[in-house]
C-alpha cells in the first residue's frame, strides 16, 4: 500500500521507500558477449539466465502504476539487448508510458538490433563505451569483435537515432582509472584508460570533435565545447553535456565491493550508500536487491516470484537497513563488506570519508557541466 505523510511538504511512500526514486534497475539478463577485465562477471557465482518476459512486463507495469521511479533502467549485469523478447518488453513499456533507460555495451547497435531500436523513443540510452581507443579496447576481451567495426556501428546508430529522437538523452560512458585499485589489479593486471587530466581532456576532445562534426555543429559551438573540456579535471565524476541531450560521463574504476580483492576485508563500522535512497534493483530471477553494485545478488531482501514488491519493500528487514543508513550504520552483512577495508587505518577513516564524500563533498567531486547553449 502506498503511504503518505505530510511535514512541510507532502511525501509519498511505497513501503519504506520514499518515491519517486531516480531509477529502478531491471536486469533482463546477466549474460554478456564481453568479458571485460574491470567487470565482476568473472567473479560472479550466480547462474546466468534471462528474466521471464511476463515478469519483466509485470515489474515495469507495477513501477509505472505506482510512480515508484522516474525511469526504469535496463541494467545491472549483462547486455539487455540479448533478451529474445527485448523489443516486446520495450513496446510494453511504451504502452504503459513508463520511461525506459537502456544501458548497453554497444555491441549490437551496428546490427539489425540497432535498426529495430530506431523505432523506439527511449527516455535515455547509455553506451558503456568505457574503452575509447583501440589499445584500451583489448580490456573488453571482446573475442572476434573488431574495434573499428564496433566504433562505426555505435556512431552510425547514434547519428540515425539522434536525428529521429533528439529528445532522448544519450550518454557515452568512459572509465576513469585516475584512482588505482591495487588489490583489484593484482588479479586483473594493469587497468589504465583515463588516468590523468591531460588524458581526459584529450579523449573528450577527440570524441567531441567526431560527434559534433557528424551532428553538423558550427565552429563557435565546437570551440565553446573545446574550451569547456579544457577546464575538466580527472579526479571528479564528470558529466558533460556537449550538445543538447548528448553527454559524456566518466565513471571512476570501482572494485565492486572488493569483488577482486583476495585480502581479508574488515567489516565497516559505519558508512553511507545510495541504495534504496535513489535506486534499487530487480535481478533476472526476480530477486529484489538493495543496489546496482551488488552484482552477486547478496543483498536480496525478497523475490517477486514469492512476494509482491509491496510486501518486500514493507519488510522489517528493509526498515532496519534504511534506519541504519540514516545513522550511517550499515546493517546488512554485504553492505558491511562492500564498505569495509583491508587495513586498520582505512577501516577507521573510510566510513567517515564515504559519508563526507557522498553527503557533504558531492558538489565538489561530482561535476555536471553544460557546454552547449
């Protein structure tokens, strides 16, 4: 049941969750054609599979009917376009007027899948480009996929899609390795893509030139974007609009809650997380999890095959977890590990830094810049 309370302003709740959240992740599949070194797919123990089409439709309908989120993001692990009923699910969401965000590795955008996708006006498309040149593309372990073919397929799709649906938000995501994860690299080897401010500016400049040229942008617009890119720094989470509804975004390399670390992890005594505060996830098997970082489904608080979403989000377990994070105290064992540390000094300071970084310093660490008029 949706509950409402009034203070200075009216708030709506679905169970323990204030709504609308920014997004809910729906994982159509955890199967992917790539085996990226920086992705925890290689560490994942849960079975590979595909969400039942009826469950996907019912979940999207429910989220839309109750206004639980601003958009449904097809993403956790895996490549959503591999689902055999992918377009049937998109069409269903359109009939229910639910905003859909697609996160894709881009592999299928240059295939008939991309041509069919042109017919669907999505709310947002995020291409996890991550590796912006031929050298770094080797980190994707994409088997027989040629980088130039991969790149041209993405660009051709983008220009065609943007012409048809200019209102759709389009993001190119790049991996930022400015902050190394030494424990992770012991297992994966060196992970170096965008690791300095000069490299960030060079890569953004190259891609901006290519995209703006294809969009027919004039010289003043190009120069304005170039000046803006010249002011970016690599230690921030950069979200840069270079053209109306066209963004570049950097994601700082993450170890996915110590997924790759073979050292002993000391459970966190405190910390902060946005899970169930701005999002949660539904995995392909129906498990409802706290956040999109939980690639293994360890924070499952219920399953949609056994309980309704209302029952799951109204559970005492979730209530305790949310109350704990309000006091900056992780309750769930997986949260304690995810926010935990491998050293005593880090164990003391990391929770404080997570609270400061996510609550107080976010305006300084998160940079959203509009470089277009």
